[in-house]
C-alpha cells in the first residue's frame, strides 16, 4: 500500500512548485522538510521576470509575501565605474522584485497546502531506497513513506541524492555566496537594485537588493574554480567590500547589519548533474539548476519543479507507465528548457572574467535607451538567456510584452 502517489523532499521553491502542480493534477502528495517554516534560506532574495511569471502561474499573489518589494531600476557598476542605470518597463507589470526567502517560501508552501498537499515540516528525510515498484523515504519522527515517485528538492547538499548513492564525490558547488541583511540604508539602496562588478571578484560580483522599511539584502558571490583560495576568507573580503566608497556611499552612513552574515554554495551545472534515479527526480539546487553566469536559482528551481511534476502527471497514472518513461520525459524536458541557457551562460561568463569584457559589455548594453531597456529585461530573464540560439522560443511581442502580475 503506497502512502502517497508522490513524496516531495524539500519545501523550497522547487519542492513547493512540484507539489502544487502534482496536487492540482489530482495526485496525492506528501511533502517533507527538515525545517519548520517560516525558515530562512541564505539567498540574495532577488526574483527575476522568469521566476515572477512562474510564481504568477502557480497562483501566488505578491500580497501574501510580507516583504515583497517591486524593483524598477537596476544600477550596474563596472570594475572601474561608472554606474549605468538600466530602467525596467514602467506600468506594465513587474519585471523584478525582492522578497525575503523566509516570507516567499512560507507563502509558497501555504499555497501547496491549499492545493491539497500534506505538508510535514520539521521532519527530515533520513533514508531513501528505490524498489522495482516504489520508492521508500525514511522520515524522522514519521517512519517510512512509500510512493510511486519521489521528487528530491532538498537543496545543494541533497541528502536524498546521498542516500541513493548518486552524489558527485567532492562536489561543493560552483559559486560560493555570502549575504547579510542591513537596516537604515540610504534612499538609493532602499529603492534600486545594485550590482557591483568588483575587479577582484570577477566573474563574481557584489549586490545590494532593496527590501521594504529601509532595508537591503547585501552580499557577494565568487565563482569557485576561479577564486578557490578566496573562499577561505569570505569574511575578510566582506569587511573590505563594505569599506569601498562606492558601496558605502550607496548603503549610506546609517546602514547597520541586522543579523550575522551567512554563506552558502550555489550549484550550477545542470548539464552534468544526474537528474534522475529509477523513481526519483532531482529538481532545483538538488539538480544543480542555478544559473552559472549570475548564480540565481529561484526561477530555475520553480521551473524544474514544474517540469518534474509534468513528467510524472502527464503519464497515464502512477503505476501502469514504467518509471523509465517518466524519468526520460523529465530529462528531455530539462534539456529543452534549461541546458541551452546554461551553455549560453558558460559562454558569457568567459566575457565577464576580465575587466575589459565587463567594460565592453556595459558600454554596449548602455549605448542607447533601447539597449538599456532590453539589457535589463534580458538580465532579468524576461527573455531566456539563450533566446538567440533557440528560435523555437521566439514569440510575438517577446521584446515588448508586459511583465508578471500586470
Ligand atoms: C548567497 C546566495 C544568494 C543567492 N541569491 C539569489 C537571488 O538573488 N536570486 C535567485 O534567484 N537565486 C539566488 N540564489 C540561489 C537560490 O537561493 C537557490 O538556487 C534556491 O534556493 C534553490 O531552491 P531549491 O528549492 O532548489 O532549494 P532550497 O531553497 O535550498 O530548499 C531546499 C529545502 O530542502 C530542505 N532539506 C534539506 N535537507 C533535508 C532533509 N534531509 N529532509 C527534508 N528536507 C530537507 C531544506 O530545509 C530546504 O527547505 C542565491 C544563493 C545564495 C547561496
């Protein structure tokens, strides 16, 4: 007797998106998360247009997310300045927003509950085994849950992957990123989204993302392969960055940290990741789905969660169709939707590795009103990153359509 059609492990954006879609498709879904919600997640809290569209499709209204802040202007500073402001379209929906992950993830998990998902937060997955006819998930304080399929949405260190013997030995992520919340920030930091390409962080960058109440999420990320020695001294880099005049100037003299800084890795190699077991589909960070160029992963987590749900639910039920068909369908969908963008990011990251590349890119992007507007939309994934290389995704109004939540 199966306890559910599908067990989802992890209640971040990837797990909630998968659970919501499966429940709406009529599947019986149990979701477990080792944390009790609301829970924090180390993140920049920035939500791109692509992610916003998916949140809208999932039915999440911004008013349910307490710290939701819409963004209209993106300010990018090259390695030696100057700043370039990239305006997002006004009055035609939302193209970028920021929300604390504690609020966003809790609201999304509530949406899953409303859709009929049985949520067991505060219960860790402590074991996983795949059988010919079922998957068995050991859950702390509950016992063993069996299901036709498991969706592993348990983040960068995916314990499910380890239990199934599918973890890549020694893998510690492709980026290492660091964030801290500040209160009392100056008016620019409270309103605009800042990206600083610092010469010693390239192809990484520092950021300040605005939050309501004069607050900001401030942080930086470095690419592991490029600056491996620097990962040891993230706290030292942080002190140094906060003292740089252009960053201090934006944050303002009254800016004060509200909580300790925290660091976390970002996995970004969807093209190499093992995406499935026999009856388990890996999604979000557990599938290394974050963007290699920017380190963002909320949109990719939502999308891969939805694709996994579609792969399971679009079949003829949970038993008659072999699991090999379902897992192959998911791998194909990921290749179509995410791998082309990943390859484009790998190409672009070469350009931002050096000051000259960033300078040339910013000069090009900032050349005219049109390039400024469209660069901001492209940066925020209104157009898929590899849109030029994937004509099947061209559509009418692509460069001029409204944002999310119009
Ligand atoms: C510093 C930093 C800044 C970032 N900034 C951005 C940004 O601005 N925008 C953006 O789009 N992305 C950003 N990212 C990336 C983004 O945070 C992740 O890609 C995203 O959270 C992935 O979502 P997920 O649902 O796959 O995993 P997660 O959000 O990590 O959720 C995984 C869930 O699994 C649960 N879990 C773990 N182990 C178990 C277990 N044993 N049993 C049950 N549950 C378990 C955890 O409690 C957690 O709730 C940033 C990342 C970092 C580190």
